[in-house]
C-alpha cells in the first residue's frame, strides 16, 4: 500500500475485528502507534458512496483523537476493483481535500485473503 514506514513500526500491530454503527468497516489495524487502517469488504454498489463517506469520517476522527500520523481506507472488492476505483478516488478527493494524512486503496478481496 505504499507505506514507507521503518520496519520497526511493524513490530507493534493491533488488529481488531469491529462492528461499527457509524462506519461499514469490519477490521481496524493500528501499526506502530502511528498508522490507522480500516478495511471494508464492499458487497454492493448501492451503499458504496454513503458507506465510503462514513468510513472516511470515522477514520479521520479516530486518527485525530488518538494522535496517529496517518489513516488508510482500504476497500476490498469482490468483483474487479477497477470497476469502482475511479468513483472511490473521486469521493475520496472530495472528502479529504488537502488532508495528505489520509489515503485510499481499492484492492481485490483476494489480495487480503492471507492477512
């Protein structure tokens, strides 16, 4: 996902399954007390926009409240990821604006199978 953090950061990983009412993500990782990652397995396009905006808001809020450096939103797509990647990037840019401490990644669900 393009992380340039030193290897030492990866010695401390907090991995939680979550059931959030404010966001559709189901997994939250905190890496080295610096990086927050939310993972959402997107199941349908109908709830995609509102779900993405809710996840971005929840991630930004948690990042700021916990004093973390970065937030990465990961969308795991069962179908071909590039089918919604352009749309996801567009919504992300509208929401994040010039916040360079937020990032979005659209990947195949298969790519996350082993983590």
